[in-house]
C-alpha cells in the first residue's frame, strides 16, 4: 500500500493544475450523483451507532444529510477554484557570484490520515491532498466504515474517469486497530501523519509514529467578556459559539466574564442559552450570580480542563484581563480563544499574549475552519507550531525545494 501510494504521488506531482481541478469537479459531481447510496450507507452506520449507545455528539459528527453532502460537494468545488500552490516560486535572488537561487513549492508526497467518525473528512482530505499533488492513505473509524467505503467508490471512480492513478487515494478497510500501528511505521513511504480525533488518538500517534505527526483539533475554547464589551453584541456571539454546532472543536467551552459586567451579562447568557438546552458549570463567583437557575450547577475540579463537545458551558467571573489571561494560559489547548471588548489596548494584549492557533476580537470562535477562512476546507486544525498552525489548507500540504541556477559555477 505504501509503495503504491509513493508511485501514485510521483504521478500526481507532475499532474497539471487543470487536470487536478477536473478531478475535483468529478468527485463533487459523483457525491451528488450517488447521494442515495452514500446516505443509505450512512443511515446504516448511524443505526448501528445508536444501537451501540454512542454519544449524541458523536452521532452528530457521523451523520450525513442531503444538506451536509451538498456542502461537502461545494467545498470540493471551492478547493478546485483556489490557486494551486504547487510550482509557486518565491524568495528569488541573485548572489554576488551570479548564482540565481529561489524556492519552488512542491507536494509533501504521501499523507497518512487516521481519523474518527467524520465521513466529511474523507472528502476534505482527498480534495486538498489531490489539489496539492499528494497521495493519501486513510484509516477511518469502524463506526463509519460503510459511509467511507461509499465515498471512496466515488473518489476512485473520479480518478479513473480522469486517467489518474486509483492508488492516489487509498483506504485501509481492515477494522483491526493494529493496522493503525502498521501505518505509523511506514516512514519509508509516508511523509506525514495527521490524526483527526480525540486526545487519546493524538497521544497514541505521538508515542508510536516514526513519521512526523501533525497534532491538534483538541479545543478547549474560551471567550473573555471584558468590562468595556458591548453586551448586546456579546450574547449573540456567545450563543453562536456554544450552540451553532456544539460537537466540534471550535465550539465554546469556557466563558470568562469581567466582574464589572458579570451581574448584568451572566443572567442574560444563562437565560438565552438554556432555551437551547445548554447547562452550565459555574465556579464560586459565577454561582453566586446565576446559581438559582435550574440549568446551573457548581463546577467540578476538572470542568475547566474539559472539551465539552456538547451543550455544556463552564462559567467563571474574573477580576480583570490579567486573571483572564492567566486562566487561559493554565487551561488552554491552544486552539481558539476570543476577547469581546471595546478597549483596543486590551484587545492587543489578548492578541499578543494568548498562545493559540486562532485568536479573535469581537467574534465567535466558530470561524476557525478552513472553509470559513477562505481555504476551501482543511485537513486539520493544528495546535502545534511546526510545520503548520491553525487550519491547514493547501499551502500547509506543501514543502519547497531550493533551485540554484548557475552558468558553470564552481566553488572556490
């Protein structure tokens, strides 16, 4: 499998942009043309998951609908419309000795993807990898095996229709978890591993891979409401960040509120979000303000270190910006954090001092997403600093080589 992927990557690396774009449009067309088969496979996966007692947030991530499938197809077309970074030349200059040097952007090669129950990831990764001339080996969760195989049929059909190698996108069908360990050791063929799942999966990959691993996607996301914040604006932002899609990594987990506005804002937030089923875990000062509400209970010792992925929100009142920054520094997973403020000096401090992949001013954390940030889609949201950070789009799936052009130069 690794050898075949490497051979396919060599072909993809020299495939022109228009051919890659035709492939992506063929995939998008195929997803919609085979919608009934894909949704039927997904429905069977969902039924099995519900029978097995999987959590509601996991079922949501697994679920495909006509609208979600249309969105996936649209994202694939959006990737086709983006500029192709492969072949881009930059940092060119001429040395005093006449040598001309530059950097040229090239594909990484073969990308290994290990992911949990999110069938949209199958298409997102394939689209971005193919656009950048990379081959992929995927190993998805057994909970969505039928969904993934139905999607892979569409991808392979599109590859064949556009005369590109079927092995450019491979899927490990064997559900044996030992296969993950085998993939992590294919350093002769695979150039990068991307895990998409929970903390346990990321840690397993870090500990067992002989291939560079991009980690991230674990999001304990914060919003700090400063004393100068526009409170009418704050409630819709908080509501969006928590409830629009609570099962994803950029959803809000902890709300920090400045003591000067806590007695005004917290009751509004609790009342509004409780209407959508949100429950709250409040520390002592927040509990004193909203503790009488039936949706509020005292925070436990681990609540501020929990990525909820559900309709639960931690609440804390802080004395000032410094206390908010200290809290985020202590509990952050370096994903996405936001400040709501009309004090630009406080906004600048927040931007400078919060060490996260995405830092916001007066906006919901839900925008940490490749499509929302104009990348078309993303392969992952990296919370590390090498070699990529934040939503990983096309450029993050490339490397570069040095090009040196001489005219008979020899080193003195």
